């Protein structure tokens, strides 16, 4: 990918096209992480609705330890979203070019750590894997949510399917509602369907990757995240060095 294209994806100067392109990459990564994580610890790590539902089922069944595990997973996702916001605001307060890249850089580091240490957190200690992966999903979901003005999320497929239904409903009734902008609705439909398709494709990649490479399947994902985040970080170092000289 050209360097100027990578710089535009996570730069402080945002465009609708950059937001959509970045969201597609992150949806692919989220799908791969979700599927690979499921094969590793038998639990999806981006699906908070399912985790809360499982907590309710386990509470009703008297499996209190599993209830606490579910709450720990939700708390980890929350902490990831909180951390992402804090990183972005910290970068913004210092006028960094990399303010939006910092959460992705953090996610890349965590995915790398997970790739090399994941074997240590299986079986009875799998909660550590769940917490780490939920945290990374919270990081990237909050980042794209904030960067797009709460328009795009990359792990919330329930909301995407709902929005697709709304968009199709608006398009189908556009003839009797002149206020509906069909072009905008079609663009929204294209984005949402592509995000779901890429999440699915990522799931296939993650499942196959984990089957053949084990926990190291996360390393290519970490490299992609690093590629998405690196150029603004380099720009910050260049700016600091220029200021120092």
C-alpha cells in the first residue's frame, strides 16, 4: 500500500472515504480475532450481547464462577474502549499526528504479545486470553466509533444488520418520501454490507490461521495494524526531531 494512502487512513485530517476504508480493514481484523479467539478458548470476544446473555444463563444455573468470568470479559471490553478514548484525547491535547493511530499501535503490540504467549493462557487459565482479546476489541471499536463520529462500528454486527434493514426500508419507500436521499442510503448500504462481509471473511481467515499456525495467527494481524498506524507515528517523530534541531 502506498505510504500516502496509509498516512491518510489514520491521520488527524479525516475524510468519509478514509473512515470507510479504515473501518473495512478493522472489520477484517475483528472477524479474524473473534474466530481465532473462539477456537483458542471457545468464546467469542467481540460479542458483548452474547457474553451478557451467557452470564444471565449461568447465574440462573448457579454457575457463579462463569458469571464472574463473563463480567470480567465485559469489563475488559469497557476498559479497552476507555483506554482508546484516553489515548486519543492525550494525543489530541499534544497535537500529535498519531492521536488516532495510538489505539491501533497498542492493539498491534497486544496482538503480538498474545501470539507469542497465548499458549500459556489456555485451559483453566483461558480467562486471561478472553480478557486480552476483549480489551483489544474495545480498543479498536471505540477508535473507529470516535473517528467516524459514532457512525461506524466494526464489531457490532447486530447494529449493522439493523441499519441495513432501515436503509433498505427507506430506499423501498423513497418514491413516497421525497426527503430520502437514495444515493446516501445506497452508500450506507454498501458500507454496512462490506463490513459484514469482511468480518465474515476475517472469521474464515482467523479460523484457518489458528488451525494451521496456532496462536501465531495473530502476528499477520498485528503487522497489518502496525502498517495502519505507523505513518502518523513517524510523522510525529519527524516533527519532534525538526523541533529539536
